[in-house]
């Protein structure tokens, strides 16, 4: 990875771009180039990120200046260039590879085992492996951050706001996505979603709910959500996006590895215009066991976008992991094909 030197003026512009809700709205004009692909690789124009190829500081500076100019023009005219016809799915021509965990917590996923800067070469190894396995499709890297951690009796510990902003900005500068995962605990799904909604003002942020931890007895019982709650969650996200005039669609991931984790699953909707729900097969074990869990999730054809989670050997004793770890080729051969692959 090359290191680019950027002038203080450009750094200020980058900061303003990341922090301004108005600039966020301008991300709809961006163009993406998939990482590691040749000239015949997929090309499309999503709403974020601006680029997934590593570009020179001069190119980045020029793009930022143009974005800021367009924002100022919109402010002056009161007009927006957003067109609903440009609502393209990130997953149309791309796969997402995410590294899961909690910053600074070595026992909570691969993400927590490295510093923010140290995770970049780890990510590049995963990108290379999936780039070689997924044909002409692009790769979107992502950091999958545990936002709300369940504690004994179902209380929730929220990751420090300044830490989250640092990671979001770090990812945004590299064209990576962020998923913020709420474990819910003893509280309602609506409470969890309300806590997450303000983070959608950052254009690279998507959301996730983990029913396993919707409980007052973590590590003793597996929690659950129901279809009505997931539909309400999607409606809340869509309403917020529209009320705040945010660009594009956002993803909502929901985890499942036991039938009871999503009750009345057939009633979960996947037809919200601004929200793409993604159904993640969670749980560790041997490949045969994981394939069985994935097949159960595959039965939910009302949730067509699938995800697959893999567990690497942990740093703490008695924690489970996948043995052996499935290869990218084996993961992409699952039916139906998963579009979001995450590693814990």
C-alpha cells in the first residue's frame, strides 16, 4: 500500500467531507471501481464509496474539491441532484468482505486483535483471496463493529463514540463500508434501532441486529426477534433516511443460526425501497454443520440476500471456531450464493 502525502488544506477538506451531513448527501454522485479487478471487471455507479481502487492524492483532492463545490451550489440553489432511479444495489456486481469485532477487545473478533491501522494489511489478504475466487465481481471491504455489547442481566455497553467516528472516517477514506451491530440485550428492537439511526448520516454506514444476544441471560440462552420487529426496524430506517434526505439504500443485517432466533420468519419483508435486509448464517463448527445451518437459512426465500459468517481460531480458551476453515471458493459455492462474507 502506498502512502500519499496530502496538504493541510486537503486534510481539512477531507474532515469537512466526512463530518458534514450536507456533504454526506452529495455522495450520490460517486463512481466505484472494484478492487483488484482488471479492465474487464465490473463497473457500476453506487452512492458510496467514491472509489474502491487506490488513487493518487491529486485525484482524491480534485474529487473532494468538486464535491465541496457541488454542495455549495446545492446550498445556494436549494436544489438536490438526487435521483431515485440511481438506487443501485451494491451487491449487483460486488461482494462484501467484512472483518468482525469490537475495537480494542482482543477476545471479541479479529477486528479487536489489531489497531485501526494494523487491520489494513489483514484486510488486503482477505480481499486478495476473494478477488481470486469471485471472477469478474468486485470486492467491497467492510469493518463489522460491535456497537452495543450485551452485559449480564441484558444491559448494553455502547462502543465509545469517538472510537466509532475514528473507524468510520478511517474506512470512508479507503472506500470501505462500516456495519454497526447491536446485540439488543434486554431492550426492544425499536430501542436498538433508534440508537443506531443517527450513524446513518455517515454515507458508508450500514446496520445490523444480532438476535442471539437479545436476552437477559447472555451465554445461558439464545435470544430472538420476530418478523414484526424486523419489519418495524426496516420501516424506521427507511423513514429516517427519507426524513434526513440521505442518499441511497442502506443494508440491515440480521443473524440466525437457530430456528427460534427469528420467529414467524416467513413474514419478514424484503421489499423496502431504501433498506436491503441481509440474512446472515451465523454459528461456528465444521463445514458440514455450517452448511446445514446455511441450508436452513436458504429456505427463507423471502430473504433473498444471504450472508455467511466464519470463525477463525480465537485468542481465548473455550471459544469455538471453524475447524477446518472453509475456503473462499467453498463459501462462494453455497446455494444460494452469499454476498456478504464476514470473519470473526
